[in-house]
């Protein structure tokens, strides 16, 4: 499989293997967009590529209802994307864009390196395995470049984020710029055996006594990691009892309150848990920190810009669509296209 650099917002899909798909109603030419056509074969390739991402369809038959349902699910979005792509490619041509020899050679070298196919024979064999010629690959890459560059010039370069927009986003999303308080602890856990009749009182008393003795030894200065390795029944014994960092707000409220009153290095008392007795040491603590607007400015600009770009891209595609002549040769696909377009427009309004 050859991994190609993604240079298009609506990538061209290359079929690497054939999933059985039967779409008898699809004609050879499905739609004509300003003179450019989408053929039955091209669209089936898109369907196959989309269906191959669903492992549950690996063993289905062409007659399977599951397969037919999956085709119906993916088709509306695929046909909408296919028409979008034709509009973008045409706009790229209007802008005079072409994939030059030098640019193609550079992209080709990147493809070879990223796939460890720097040997020309291996590269040609990989192309043949995918049913591609070098000319096919170039046409595919040029289409991707035209679509991507048209959007960059007409949409991306015109996006800007004002100070007011950035500050409004910051105020509405302060929690995303907040780092919660965290604690790192060490633990020693003494387990209470549970028999068929439940917990034996004598064994519970013995476990508590052992935990109290361990805490006394810790308080007298014995190293926590060494004692954890010797006596703890918790998996953390392998790491000297170390656990965390843990978000403070993920701890039980009673434990939060107890830790809040402790200094770094302090020990808790012996704590009864559902399975035994536990002693904790507060190893470290970080306080909640909120990034200031200036500190977060770059992230804010990126997030607001991406949101605006997504909205502007859809408006841009709608303008291209309004100026286009789209002639359908397949009524079922036209209905699928209109369904996906209506869903997109509802999203825009929402």
C-alpha cells in the first residue's frame, strides 16, 4: 500500500482491494458538473473504499441486506463530497493552478521515502499492485492539489481572528485553559482476607494492627519505598508504592479534605478501605492553574480560526454550487445528494 501525502480537504480514494458491491441501478455517467463528469466506476471506487473501513462487512455477500444497508448509509455523504471535489478542482483550474514537474518530482520523492520504496523497481511494482500508472498517480495528486490550493487561496488566507473574538472564546471556555490540581502519593496496602463466610474479625484486627505497626515504622523514619516493597499488598509495591499524578477532583471528598490539610511528606493515618487498610504519603502536589489570555492566545487563535474556517468553507462550497450547472443522470443518487446537502445546511443553521 502506498501512502500519499494528503493535500486535499476532500481526499481521492484509491481502492486497494475489491469488496463485493452490487449497484445495478447506477449508470455509467452519474452526474455532470459544469462539463466534468463522475462515472459509475469512479463512484463505486469511493463506495468500496468507504465500506472497506468497516470490518463487520468483511464476509458479507453482494446480496446481503447488511451490505445494502451500509451502501445506503455511506452513499449520501460520498456523492456530496464527490460533487464538492469537482467544484473545487474546477475552481483551481480557474485560478490557473497546475502541478508542475518539479513539484510532482518532490511529492514523488516524499511518497517513496515514506513508504520505503526508494528503489525504482519496488516503487513501480507497488504502483502496479494498486492498479496505477505513474500518469494515474500524477493526475490524482494534481486533482488533490487543485482542490486544496483553491480552498487555501479563497478561504484559508482570508480567515482572521479579531481580539474581541479571541477574548469572547477565552471567557466562554475558561475550563479548557485550566490545569486541575494533582497529587502524587505513595501507598502501602494491607489486605484483609475474605473467606466463604466473609471477613473474619480476628483477621481484620490483625491486618489493622499490622498497618498501625507499619505506620509507626514510617513515622520513625523508615523509607516508604522500602517498606512498600516489603509489606504492601498493592501492585504499586513494585514502584515503591508510588501512585499518580492523580487529579484531586477524582479522589473521594473525604480524602481530598484530608490531603488538603497535609504538607508534602506527611502521612495519613491508617485508612479503612473496602478490601483492607491503607497508609498514604503525600509525595507532591500541584495547584490548579489557569492560563492567562496572553499565555493561551496562540491556542485560542488556532481554535477560533479552525471553527471559522469550517463555517466559511461550507459557505464557499455553497457559492460554487450556486454558480454551477449540475445535471444528474441518476435520480437515486440525486436524492442521496440532496439528503446530504440538507443535513449539512441544517448543521450550518444550528
